[in-house]
DNA sequence: AAACCAACCTGACTGC
DNA sequence: TGCAGTCAGGTTGGTT
């Protein structure tokens, strides 16, 4: 379930279960889930076993679990990315293996007892990895009111639009320097993080902006409107538990989100635009699809 | 430096 | 029933 709202739903579900919990066992079923881990599966298991989780933190679509420090060691964490089909599930200890289970952490929580944290991932684009925490590039606090640190793998990722320290004027200034299509810029995680194909299409539809307009050609007013719509759609989707089209995209308890019912453009090819009634179109774009209303979202001649 | 594309995977669905 | 082709929520690393 992998754009900002879905990852935040997972983070929020994970946090109370893992904060303060001790990892008493790690099982790597499939090393393809560790493509971003610097060592083998056995190395991952050995490093993590016996450690205590301090929090569950997110930036954009990345999620990480900082570990309680060991004296003399640099700050470390387990960093997770769900890719296209990754899930983090909370299960009872000893629960049967999930269909696409790749890694299992058995944890012991001082208040909640034993629990299994299962990483399942059909397409294996997601991953878990051991990583060190480094100071945030801007020196300010990381996500979730945590300390000013991010995993090295996340250092290049911009703050997301729901981060209180996201700088709107820096974002708008970046747009004026980009000659590529506005949708491509929205999907560039080094400019603004957390937005994927669904919410890019939804925000552009809401702001009445054609996805292929050159970013730099947007007026300051249009850029402000777009950012406001990005925030609005992310917040609404989060409130609805995220977007689920099938059983792949679920929270830590395996439940789907409801936002698919509220989509205005994404996946609605041929249906009438909810605003003007003109049929929505799907256009191939960057090896994926854009959905929009050609009447409401005019491309300049 | 910025922009683009192929590659990494599995599974569901469509049309012949 | 089978088989080929298409599509799916993302990121990276290499090439222009």
C-alpha cells in the first residue's frame, strides 16, 4: 500500500505494537526482501536479534524503526520500503506463514506480550535493511517529532507535504527550475516525497492542471493551488485509511482502506469527470498511466 | 546537472 | 484450456 497515506497508516498501526519491544527472533525467508541490506540474510538476523525498537518513523514512503542505542555504537535502525506490494502485518506469535511472507520478526513487548511483525511482499520491490542514522540534511527534526536524524538511504528524500517543516516556498522555487512535466516533478521524491501515481493524478485533477504542463510554466498561483490540493488529497486519503483496490493494500491488521471510493480521476478511464461530465482519459506517461479530464485540465497550445 | 528509460518481480485479467 | 500480451500503488542506476 505504498503512497504516503498508506505508509502512514502502517506506521501508525505499527508504532504502539513495536515501540519498546525487544526483537527476540528474526527469520528471513527470502533474501530478495533485503536488496537494500548491505549483508546476507544471516547477517540481518544476527544484527537485529536482541535489539529493542525505539519508535516507528516515516518520511515520504520510507518507514524506519530506530533501535535503542548500544554503548559505543553509532545510531542505527531498520529501514523499510513497501515498494509496489509490500505489507507489514501484526500477527500472533506462531501464526501461519503468509502467502508472500519474506521476513518475520518475533518481538516481545513489555505491555502487549509476544507478537510477530511480518513483512510480506508479492512483487519483491519492497525491502527491509539495516541502516545507520545520519543527521538530517537541513539539521531540523526528522519526521514524527523524532530526533534530527534519518537513515542514510533516506537522506536524499525530501520532506513530505504533511511534514510541519516542509517549506512551501522552497518547493515552489524548485518548480520554477524544472523543465519537465509537472506530474514528473510531483513524483520526484527528491523534490517532494510521498506522492505516487494515484495522488499525483488526483491532486492535478483537483487543481485543474494538465499532467504534462512544464513545471516552470506554472504561475505562482497555480503552484500554490496544486500544493494545497496535494495536501488535501493526502489528508483525506489518510483519514479514510488509504486506497485499497484489492487485498494487496492493507493496514497492519490486514484491513483495506476506503479511499478508492473517493477517487475522482485515477482508474476511472471513460467515466464522466465528476466536475464537468466529460469522459476521463488515460494516457501513457513515463512507463505508467495518467488519468485526467481533457476538458478541465487543458494543456496550453 | 537534468532528464529519461530499462530493470527489478509476481499475478490478475483480456483477447485470440 | 492455453497462451501471449498488458497492466499494476515504486525506486535505482546507468545513459544521454
